[in-house]
């Protein structure tokens, strides 16, 4: 029988499993002959032995695959790390070279993230989160719920890749004016690029859609917020450390920034995705931001749609199948490429 026609049966240890992961991974896994063994624990040096007897591990953003974990996986005979996300900053790619293959899901649904950004903006601008709580308590007063029209307002979009461009399309549908800034502007753009300073000084709403790099770390800091219009709103669905949280809190306290929609937070890794109710919050900045009436925080949820989960499972399963069938995979993250 030709190698490509063989039935594939593999076992993958699935770390940091959440109930919403299982339906799509089971459906696509069953079709491809891949059995996912689900563990609630995150992958780290203490949990790595759970992968014993498996062909690979499937991990997410807060699992740890450092040199020590990679060596332990290698000793267990694990062949691959299948990331079910785009980012790979939690994997020591260079150390994995020659020991394990690492592959990822480069894109799933830009609509999920862009639509969540707009959902947060509409919620905060029209106070629907407050209205929902009021009417459940039979409080039908409108006092304090005055919003503003998005139509005619200027939105400044930083990062015009897959998500930024979908967000721009949605905003134009609302009749908003769009300004954009990107370090690598798109050649086929049908919107206006400007420099970062002009964008910050001119926009009523600034939305971040760039990756976290050395260049973009704290792209909105005290100086950045200082340049923004008084009363302007900021949206961050990208990575927490794009914003200096302390500077944002000060800008909110001084009434300079009118509102903030945050799906990500720079110290989120031990907090987000988990039920922390009943715990004492150690992070004073986060606690203060959460209590601000004009700050809306969601827990890194922008990706969480049925469509995105399905696309993530489909690509992960296809990566695993391709790798075990052909010995390589188009979505592999290679150490050689990183050093170019
Ligand atoms: P992409 O790679 O398609 O686009 C990123 C854009 O940022 C590119 O146009 C790039 O040229 C631009 N860029 C790079 N460096 C820049 C700089 N220094 N200044 C300004 N622009 C710069 O990425 P995509 O798919 O649009 O994702 C954007 C971000 O969204 C990701 O980096 C990720 O952090 C975040 N994300 C968040 C999710 C969530 O659930 N909250 C889910 C998925 C992605």
C-alpha cells in the first residue's frame, strides 16, 4: 500500500483543555484517525509526563514548551508540538530543532476578532452592559446611559493586516472615517494611511491590530495617550503589552481617555481564561481598571466563535495528518527561518 493511503491512527495529549475545545477537535480528529487525550492541566515541567504514550502534544497560548519540557517530550518519544494558535512565543523553537516538529494555525477567523472589537466598542459607547443589568432589576431609568453616534467619527487603526482590514470594512459600514497606520502599509489599500502621531491626534477611537514586537511594546504609553484627543476611546484586542496599563489607568483617572475596551491585558497569563471569582486580586491596576465605569474588559475572548474554533480544529488536525503522512507540514515553524 502507498504510504499516503495508509490509515492514520495517532494519539495527541491535549493540554489546557476547555469544554469549548472538545466538540470541534473530536469531530475533526475522529474523521482523521486522531485521538485527543484531554488534560485540564497546562503543559509544563510538572505535567509533561501526562504525554507518555502519545505521538504528539497539542497546546495553547499559556502552555510552556521551554528547553526542559522539550527534552522531556523528546525522551518520551513525542514527535510533534501542534500549537492550536498563531503565536509561538511560548515554545523554544531553536531548542526543538532536530528533536520535535512544531506547527501552528497561522490564521483562523479575522472576523471573530474584528467583530468582537466592534461589539466591545458598541457596548461601551451605548452602555448596553449597564442597561442589561438595570432592566433585569426593573430599573428603566435612562439616566447616565447617553452614548454617541459612531457615524461620522474618525477611527484610527494601527496594524492593517487580516484583522485590521476586516475591522476597517466594518467601521466603514457604520459610516465612520478611517485613518490607518502600519509599519508595512498594504499596497492595495483603499483607505488612507498616515503617521502614528497624526493618527493619535486626529482619531476619536484608536484600535490596535498589530502584533506585539520590540517596536510595538507599549505603543500606547503616557506620551501616546497624551497625544490622543480628550475623550477618545481605545480598543485593544491584540496583545496586552501594546498598552502600558499604568499609563492607561492614569489617563482614565485624569478623564483624558473617554473609554477603553480591552480583550487583552499585559499581565493576563495567570488570570485570563480561569475562574478567579472568590480569589483576592493581587493586581491593583487590573482591579482598578475593571471598576472604572468607562472600561470594558473581556478575557481574551475575541477569537471565541464557533467558526474560529472549527477553523482552529480543522487546521490543527490537517497539520498533524500532513506531518505524520509526509514528514513535514506547511505550517511548521522552523528555527532556520527565525534566524534569517
Ligand atoms: P497580521 O499579521 O495579518 O497583521 C498584523 C499587521 O500589523 C500587519 O499589517 C503588519 O504589517 C502590522 N505591523 C507589524 N509591525 C507593526 C508596527 N510596528 N506598527 C504598526 N503595524 C505593524 O495579523 P492579524 O491576523 O491581523 O492579527 C493581529 C493581532 O491580533 C495578532 O498579532 C494578535 O496579537 C491578535 N489576535 C488576538 C486574538 C484575540 O483573541 N484577542 C486572536 C487572534 C489574533
